[in-house]
């Protein structure tokens, strides 16, 4: 065989590598056409309804109840009855048994919940499957372990349950936020009225079936759906002893004003404008992956997203060059496709907010970069975006965008990095990238952020407390700290809830 013939026999090298579609099946989820409110272990027929949709296709998914004040009060009454007639007096081991059951059922039904999270919320299925569901189950496992150890968690303080907890959760992590709030509340002996976000109610409604499967006593967990009016009715209810809210800073301030002087316990986990700080001795390739995970994970719909990138001046050019190159590899599209990196924006309202802030960044003089990508025609989509030449006074550097938009700034010294990172009304999280452990500790002591990640970003664990400073709220969720807001102690009161 001649040399020429051997060359012709070889398989040609493709000019580009394309991912074949890898859609997850929707058949694993069975949705009802209409949902009511889950009150006292029964489904309450709603007097008003609205339609919840898939943000990726704008396809209607189900009719969901819009709870009235009267329906909210019925849920609160059911929770009070369950608290006074069984749950608060149940043994700690009995409460732990139910939490363990819920955790195991979530693991068994994880594929079903992951598909529903992506279908109703727009996030990529690989994030729902690999992050949201394992963490949700882990929180129930974790607090099941604490249920019979409360006197050891808080020695010499005689912990007791608060009573009825009203919990209002956001749309970015529907099931995970549910687990963050329900698991510690039940472990401490409280009962719950939960209001999921208006745009993502289906995960919570499916969770009601998990409660049925776990044989949780009626009224221990009640679920009412609706918009902000439902949340306001829950906050104002005199039968509620504690409010836990995760959402926007403006709504959090309104809740705090409403509860001032009432004696109700309150925890708030609000917005953020986190700084991701890259020093010149950091492993740049590793840091770039952390930058991408910090801001483009869940389309930037993360309260602790690293939406401000602070890069030391000496490495600014290579970091930005590598980051832009990495953005060209991100796949934007169908949330149910296992290859998708960036899914759909949760709602048209949120998409309008992102567009408005991005336009303001361009008008103020920042340079925008968006990788070439074809966005689907239907649904709510926004391309991953990077702004350079950003001044600290620009709106994109000060306001929470809650989308896949990154603002890049520079610094020269660690002191300047701390000053710029803390120059924000928020204080939820921060990231530090350096090979020097002493510098990590030095920075962590000075950053006004509830969570500081070192050489990583957006890493969570049930045993680690999470919460913020300043306009990012107060109180902690996760860890032993997450139990305290759901308990009262003889002879002591605590500002954090």
C-alpha cells in the first residue's frame, strides 16, 4: 500500500465538535390540570386560580390556586391545630423518623423532581439533577439527625419550638429553598405554612405527595400558592409565630416593617452583589471555571452569584481573554437537554429587568461582550454577558441583576480589593482566589460577607450556615445555626430570629 493510499484510509478530523441532543424524558412527571391548596393533609379547592408556565417554551403547565386571605387563615389554623394537638408533643425520635422518610423519598423520586424543577423553573436538568435534588435530600437527612439532639446543640438553654412558621420561598431554587426551611422547622417541633413562588409552585405541590407518602400527620406542613398578596396575608396572620423569607431586599424591608413591634420572630435572606476576587498568584484556568460557575450557574438566578469580578491588574488581560474563550463553549438552550449549560430566564418580568440593566451598562460606557449563540425563538432567554471597563458607580456594579451578567473591575492591592468588594449595600457572599492561605484568612476577616469561598464558588453543605449582612438580611439557614430561629429559649431572646 502506497503512502497516498494510507492517508486516504484515515478517518477525516471533524472541523467542529457538535453535541447531539440528549433530552431528558418528560414522561417521568405526571401533572394535574388543576391544583388547589394543601391544607390539613387535604386538597382545598381554590376560589381563584392562575396559570403556571414553562419559561423555556411559554407552554401552560397547570392551573394553580391563588390563595385568598381566608384560605391562608385556614392553612394557619390547620398548622396551629397540628402543633397544639400532637406535633409539638411528639418525641424527638418520632419527628426524626418523618424527616428521614422524606429524605429517602426525595432520593427515590429525584429524577421526577429534577425534571419538574427544570420544566417549571427553566434551569438546566444537569443542575437540577446533580445539585438541587442531592442537596434537598441532604438537608432533610441532616436535620433528622439533629431532631433528638437539640439539648446538646444548645446546652443549658432548654430549647422549645416556636409554634407556627410561615415560610415564603423564591423561584430560583424551589425545592432546595423548601428543604432549607421546612427541615429545621420540623426538626425543632414546629408546624409550617409554606408559600412557594408564584412562577414555580409545582415542585412544592408535588412535595405534598411526598408528605402523603411519608405519612406525615395532617396539618404539620401546609402549602398555599399565589402571588405577593398570598405572602402578605401570611405575614399579617396573627396565628403565625415566625416568618422566614427568601427573596428581594425590597420585599424583605416591607416584611420587617410589617412585623415591627409584633413580637414575631423573623429571618430574612435577601439579595446580593458578591465580589469574586482573583489575585495574581491564582491558578487562572481554575479561577475561570470558578467565575463561570459563580455567575452563569442557574442563569445567574442566584442571590449569592459572583456578579462582580475583581481581577488584580497584572493578570487582567489573560483572565478576560480566557473567560471570553470559555463563554464561547457554553451551550444555551432547552433546560431538559443534558448538554445545556445555561437555561431559560424564569419569567418575562425578570427578562425585562435584565435587559433594562444591561442597556444601562452600555449607556454608561461599559464594554459588552456576548458570545455568538442562537437563542430559541419561544421562551425567555438571555445570552451570557460580560461587561469590562466598569466603574463602581455604574448600576451594573451596584444593583442586583439576577441574571447571567458579569461586571469586571480591577484592583492593585489586597486593601483595595477589600474596599471595592465591601462597596455595596449587600453582604451575602464573596470569593477569594489565591494560593496563599494566609491571604485567604486575611481577606475573610475583612470582607463583610456572610459566606466567603476560597478557591471555589457556589459550594453548599447542609452543615454550613448561610446568610448575610447589611441589606442581604439577617439570620442563618443551614447548620446548627439554622435551628435557632425555629426555637425559643427560656430566659433569652435573640435578634436573629
